[in-house]
C-alpha cells in the first residue's frame, strides 16, 4: 500500500515553515493512528533533523534519551556520556551545531513529558523565549492526546500560548482518496470499506488484503486479538478520565437518540450535565452537532442533533458492542449474520449519504453544475420527523437545492422524486419566491423513466 496519501496540504505547510529564515514553532495534533508521524517522517525524508519520540516514562528518562539523540545529532559522543541534567544545556548544544544551517527538532508524543512534569512546559517556554526564538530553528511538537495537547500548547492558559507560528490538526482522509488505497475496488466496495475504516490510515491499511468487507471485519474487528476490537475503549481511556460517562453517551447516540433531551432521558441525567461531555467528544472528532441547513443562526438553534461522526466508532457501537458476549464465547458466526443483515441498511446507507453531502455535492459545485454557489449544504428535518437527505441554500439569492441519496440494489425510479417533492412543501425557507433545484445520488444508477424525467424538468441533476 502507498502509505502517504492526501497530506499534500499539510506537507506544503511544513515545507513553507521550514523555508523561513526565522524561528518556527509548529504544533501537530490529532487522534491516534491518524497519520501524524507518517506526515512528519515524509517531511523529514530529505532533511537533517533530530526526531525524538517521548515515552510515558519519567521526565528524567525522557531527558536522558533526548541527550543521546542530541549527542548523535551534533556528532559529540561526550554529550551522551555526560551527566547533563537540564533541557536548556541540551538545546544549547543543538544550536551550536554548524553555523547557518537550519536546525530541525521534532518532539513526538510531546504530551507525555509534560504529563510526567507539568513544569516542563514552562521550561520549554523559557528555552523558546531566551534561546530558540531568535535562531534559525524549526521546532515541531506533535501529540496524539488531543485534549492534553490543546491544553499544553494551544490554550490561552498554556505557557506556550502565542509562541506557535502554526498548527495542524490532523483529520481523517476524505473518501475521494480511497481509490488511491484500494485501486482494484469499485465505488460501491469503496463506500463499504469507508463505512468501517472511516478515513483513518491505520484502519485502511488493516483492511488492505481482504477480498470483501465482511472478511475484513471478521478478521480485523471481531478477532479478540486485533487492536480494532478494543479500539473505542482504548481511545477514550487515553483521552478522558470519566470513561463510563462518555461511553454511555456514545452508546445512546448510536442507538438513535440524537436530541439532547433524548440522550439525557435515556441516561437519566439532567440536560445541563451533557454539554461538557458533548464538547469533548466533538473535539475528538467522534461526534458532530448538526442543525437543518435552513437555520439562520445554527449556534442558537434548538433543532440541533448530535451524530457520531467517526464511521468506525459508529460501526463498533452498532454491530460489535451489543454482541460482545457472543464474540467472547467465539460465537462469531451469529454476530457475522447480524452484521451482514444490517450493515447496508443500518450503516452503509447513512455513510453514503454523508459522502454525497460532504464530497459529491462539493464536486458538483466545483464543476459549476448550478449558476450559483450554495453557502450551506446539509440535511433538513422538522419536528414531525420529516427528513430530507440534502438541502443546500444560497443565502445570497433565493436558490435552494433538494436532494435524496439511495444506496440500494435497484436503480432509482421517479417515485423518489415525487416523494421528495411532497417533503419540500414543509420547508419554509424563502417559500414564496425561491427557485428550486433537485439532485439525486444513486449507487445503482437510474431507471429510463427517471432519466427522461430529468431531461423533461430541466432542474434535476442525476449524479
């Protein structure tokens, strides 16, 4: 597998920072297995650098390991055998290496040093202010504990606040790049793989050598020895203290309860207790808050729903967590039968909708499919549980796009259009003067009747 895909923007930013003649401090953070270290290693390929991977050992053990790397970096064996006990001296040795060449220092899993000794952040701030900030140096601090990295390097309360010259929050790889990983799979198969692996490079790599998604799930997810089997537990245990509360919230949302009032009721807690947990899960890219695309003030909308953003987390809570007792007893055939029965209708179809909204729609806009540019693209729903898969509005005009997505075995027929037409009557946005457009997405194409209808109407796009 080609392991470095779709990080061109991030790498270009690092190259830009490296090309400076002034000091540069870059923070890179994001959840585990998202590809941070791979990005850094790709960036370092043609450069002389000191790359230090911190561990969960004590600060002194990390400093000793760092001293060994400094010795190798500057080419002075005496440093490794010395008893230097402070970080300032080690950084001074680095600065003294050579004359004009740019010094490149990377501290990966940075949060572990500061976790073992919170005062280390202040020490590093002093080193930056008094030594590094006026030198031809680039310092990269990288970490995978999102909340801790933010608190240590980016928050207003951090001693390092205001020092960074840039930051990169690594996210999942977009679906449009999946064909670069799985070159021999059709679009439908790519959607199914994406529905489980969700754009996380390590997960994508694990699914590489299997004939179909169900074989990959059985071997990579349901195996008790696989890292994916315990992955959600591992992610939460590393990031939060009250794991049980976060776990319960995700489980509740996975069951279909997406309104704050529904979540609170199911958990038998006050709604006022939820925001702090929901906010953390959003920061971790596990949840997202959605409001109907027609809402004028999204942040104040009372129509907000919380959905699981991470495809793997959603898959795990839907198909693995409820059946863990069966998996523990090695009754995997029963669990696989449940997965095969519900995987498309209860999971993949919704992932396909997300791909249509977030990627295919942007592709159509970029191709100037319409003579206006939507300012909002999302879903729409009302209090009567009427839902429309895609609604895109242009707040600078009266144009609105309505869309439906179907991940079915049969071609889409005209009934989908007429059903959508009825639902649009409930959407009040600019109702008296708007210009309506329609877009449809179907994984298995369209009937001749649907194609003829699109030609006749003139305002229907069939993707």
